[in-house]
C-alpha cells in the first residue's frame, strides 16, 4: 500500500483513508463466492455455525479467521499456512491496482452502502476514531497472534460517520460507482446480496480522502480488532502498512445502522439458580415460552428502566424494576448518568459482580448475537441466557464523544460486512 496516498495524499485532522491492493477470491477456483464468505469472527456461533461454514467450501474464510487447533499458537500458524497456500495456488489473488472499494448490501427491506479502505490508526484521545466499548485482553491477544502470523487484515471493521446533507465528496463517488460494472456480486444464505466495486481513478480517490478528512468515526463493530491493530502498530515503529487497518465506513446520515443487543450466556448456571439470586433485587415474572411475546414485554419494561429476560428452562422470565438502593450501592457514581443507567452497566456492575458474583471471562460468560441461538444453547446446556434490549445509537455516540466507554459487548451494530469479499495484506 502507498502509505502517503495518491500524489502524496491529503492529510487532515480527521479520517485518513487510503487505497490498497485488495486480496480477493478467484471465482473460478472456488465453488461460489457465497460459499467462501462468513459473518465476522465473533458472530459465528460455535461450534454449529463454524462446522457449517467449514463444510460449505474447503476454502471458506472461516478457516483463516477462526482456525481450529489445540492451542492459539498452532491456530495462528495454521491460518498463516492456509493463507500462504491459497495465494500460491491462485485461490486468492491481489488486485493489480490499489483501490478503495464501494460495498453494497441489499436485502428485502435493507440497502446499505459504504466504502472500504485502509484507515490510519489513531488513539481514542485523538478524537478521530471513537471507541464506545471496553475490550477483553484475552481476545485482543488472540487476534494479535493471528494478525501477526498472517500479516493481514482478514476482515474489515464497521465504522460509522455522519456525512453532510448535500451530495458531495464520498457520497458522490459512491453513487457514481454503483452505476458501473462491479468486481463481484453474490447472495449469501440469509438472502442479502453483496456487491463490490473498485475506485482507482485519482480524482475520485482524492475527493473521498478530502471529504473524510473532515469527519470523525464511531467504531460500530470491531473494537477488539481495532485494539489489535493499535497493539501491533506499536510493534512496528516508523511508517509502515501496520499504521493502517481495514475498515468499512458507512455514512449513517444516508444509511442508518441497525443497533441490536448482544446477549449473555452464563455457563454452568441453571435458570433456577440465577432466579434465586434475583429474588430480592428485581421484580421477576414468568412470561411463558413465547419468544415474541417475551421480547415485546422486555421492550415495554426497558422503556421505563433496566430490564432483562432470563431463559434456558423452556420459559422466559422478565426481571425489571431493580431495587434503587442496590443500584446506588453497586453502580459506580463517577460516570455520566447515561452510562450509569445502561442495562449493560447494571448487568455487569450489579448482577454479575455483586448478585451472581460471576467473573466476566470466557470460561464463565459467553456472548451471542442472535436471540434464538442464545436461548437454544442455554436450553441445551442447562445454563442461563440473559437477553438484552438494544441501546439507541445516539446514546452510544454521545458517550463515545465524552470519552466514556460502555461495558464490553454492549451493542451489535449492523448489517455487518461479510468476511471474505476483500482482504488486505500487510506485506504488499
């Protein structure tokens, strides 16, 4: 990648997005493009989803982003070996010309467009890229080992920014590009059509860069990958490709993101045990086994205060109206009111830390994006799923601007980019 950008490239105090030589699957060498893609690594529900993706095609990208081996070091080496082999065999190939990539996701009631490029890394205090969630050191360490071994950005982060009301800069380039012939188009199993175009002409690249240099961005999805990129940048001092990370930037003034909750799975904690702990802390009601009815009740209760659904025993239990004295005693008082009132804050500070006394580690707590998958796994394992209500995007953005991070895995922004459409090598 040309780190300076075309003709030296514009540098501003905002986002610095650069073209790169994308690595893409060669369609003739795989069964189908849809068969080699995957959701982001942390959305794949293991092991069922992982096995399904692995069996879809021997070269599915999940073999790179979630390599299966007895230990992390072997996993990373396995992924690096697979990437090297696939490039040597022509399964994957690098585009000849550095480009930015316009990316469209189109479903029955959804259209999202954004632009993929290599974004200059920055710390949170610089106010250019705003994180809104804490990260888990163990996951960052695992992702760092994988990125170090493969020397590649295997999947883009999802970042949002607010563009100008008038058509200019990036918006104009995106709208013009989608009228041309795409590089690829494929429909995944969920019915979403994914289309990718390249932008290589200097005038368009400059227009995008000058426009984005006036904006900040919110990390919508990919906090651990961003933290990983920052860690590895520190290991490679001096100007280098490690100063950049692969991102999809979406203008939410034109394409608002959907915000969903990420649910918790309390390993080895059966529902009766979890409910016993809640007895004196929340009002608890049994709603029966209808998920849609339970979700409606959760939304109604969440409009008035903190509320959660517990599941895993064939029924849904609504926990709401927490004891104010308990919240006063357990929720840190040195944060903004909007942070103190978050469901995720109350879940971690009050329930996990004080009521249930469960450590927030992978051995004790799982994070699952899909509601039914969380419920099914809890019922199968005899554990407890804690179902959350989503946070509004404006709350997330305002807290991020204040430099206040939310508890880890508080939100799930989407639609998320498919993994496997374009990769970025750190050695080209």
